[in-house]
């Protein structure tokens, strides 16, 4: 098995995830029929007119948050607002724009130093895909009959489909990835959009496709550039994807569970949080750690503030831990300004562009944390050790050869006094260098007061 080598730029990356239909309507002339008012309630069926032009027009907001990479959920021709039901993988959905709008987006993003990762939804397509429709119409005579797994004819969609699907969903017929023609089609999709300038692929439900295909996919992608990123969706243990032959990293839902278990659900204390975080780091190969896509929320989860019961201070603690941790942090659009909503469809509401409606406390905290991450090399490229400083107080300690940075969060309802010597002990436990001088935090060097539901950052060693 090959050694895992991951793109260097991921160590410095902060991602911003966008669900394109709900981010911004930059070109009303391409709105679909029946488009709803921007502030209407999201459903699984309705459209609001979000498009690529809207994203391009708001790239400066993304930069202001501190992000330098964008992950877009699907943008190819499809029938739904989520577009996980592609009908043409080589065309931009006309409700999002055309190829020129995409090229403008890529050009403007790259001009700002923003990389772009697209969603590779290759396990299944939409039932409206012309190849599947051909099978429905021509049955065994269709040249695409073996591109899918149909049990018999006629093709039956209701009440139960007689063909393989994604998770039993009738309108998502599953590709037969054992068919060489299907694999060739999928690999052509990968090549096509890399040629259009994207910087990587996020693999949708890759655990539903055999590893043989993903090895071939990786060979093709990495053959076009070592710095192209491949990140797999994974909700459980990430390790199977990180052996050097499949992905660079995974969506780090395990980290999400630990952070939110500590700050939102309070089902674990600081000691359990630290133990879980350190165990997770130990399981991930060293080269993959910077390539893990760390997140608190996505298009498949409830909103971060909603998970915290509307408690802004606790949500800020979660973001502080996210942005201090090893790996590439990702912010789901709207979470930075306190957008709320339960899981799909609630988490896919429209981005409010009236700044009077923003939770600026969350935004300010995120901007402060991303700016700190940009200034401190140890926060981007250093090793990590997490330590409990009390039942409600945890510290994420990052360190390189020259400097250590400790992000200390207190979820408690009263201020906590921290003995900074415990941070030195944590560094020693992690095998860190011995740094000269005292921890600098604006407080006394022998002890530190961390406010209730607050964060303090301490640094030690040479300046970055």
C-alpha cells in the first residue's frame, strides 16, 4: 500500500461550505418558475433562486470570515434543489447559471486565494438521467441496461423500486460501478471539472461503492496534480480511507461528536473530551491529520446554534475548539451569523444578507479565531494534545518546534482558575519541546482566570 501524501495547502486551509440554492440570488433572470421569497420557510421541494453569480458576488464575505477554500454541494444539472440527483454531470444546472458563470466564479475565487472543492455524487444519479430513462423505455435493449442494477422489466418505481437505489430512494438509481463503462464515465467527470480549474473533490457516500473504483479515481485525480484534494464523507471511523490509496482525509464527524458532546449536549466532561480527541488523533495517520475536514454543521445536520439550544456563548465555545484543532476547519454558510434550523430541510434555509439580523457575537468570535489561526503557525501546522483542566475546562494545545498555543475553553457557569503548570505538563506528555519563558495571556503567569462560558488563548515560545 502506498504512503499517504496529502496536499500541503490543507494545513493552512479554512473551508466554507455552501448549499448553492440557498446562499445568494445574484441573477434573478435565471430563477426557476415558482421561486419563493428569499425569507420563506425551506422545504425539501422549494426553490429560492440561489445561484453561482450570488456566490461570486459574496466572495468578499467569505474572505472576511477567514476562509480560503469553498466546498460546494452539487451544482450539476439535476431535478431537485439539492442536486444529489444529477441528470448531466457535464453541465451546470441552468438554475445556477451556465459554464461561463462557473468559470467566472472559479476565476474570482482563485484571484482571492480561495480554492474550490466540488461534490462527486457518483454512487447514484437522478431518475431523470437520460441513461436511466433509456433503460425504462427500451428495457433489455437499452445500451445502458448494465449501467444500473435492474431486477426485471418493466422498471417499477412505486411502491417499491425494482432496481438498486441510494438508501431505498426511488428517484436515486444506483450506478453499477462494476461496469467498466460506468467507471470510465465517472472518471471523465473527474477529469472534466479538474480541467475547468477545481482544486478537489468531496466524495458523496463513498462507502456505498467498492474501494477498487475509488483507487482508480484517486489514481486519475492525483495523476492530474498532487495538490488536488480528495475528501470522503464518513460518519463513523475514518481510518479505512486513510491508507494512501483512497482519500486524503474524511469529513470529521467524529470530532464533531466530541466537540458538541462537550459544548452542546454536555454528555461528556472535559476529561472524556480530551481522551476522545487524543484517541482520534492517534488513530489518524500523521499525513492525514491536516487533511481532515473538521466540521460542526453541514447540509446534513441541524444548525450549530440550534444544537446549542440558541445559546450563543456555548456555540462560540464550539467554534473556538473547531478552529483550534488540527485539520482543516469548515464553517457551513450561515452558521457564522447564527442562522438556525433543524436538520433537512431546516438546515438549508436562505442566507440572510440583512446584517441587522446577524448574530455578530458569533461572527466576531469566528473572525478572531481565524485571524489567530492565520497568525500562529503552530495553530495551522503544529502537533496537537488536548488536556482537561477541570470538569468543565478543556484546552487544545498546538505546538511546533518554536511555539505553543493553548486554546482554553470553560463551559461552566462560573469563572475557572487554571494552573498554567498543567499546560506545561500537557506539553511534556505530548513530547513537545521545552519552551523558554512564561505563558502569555494577559493574566498572571502562575494562574489564569477563564470566564464563565469563555475562552482564553495562551502562547509560549518564539513569535510566529
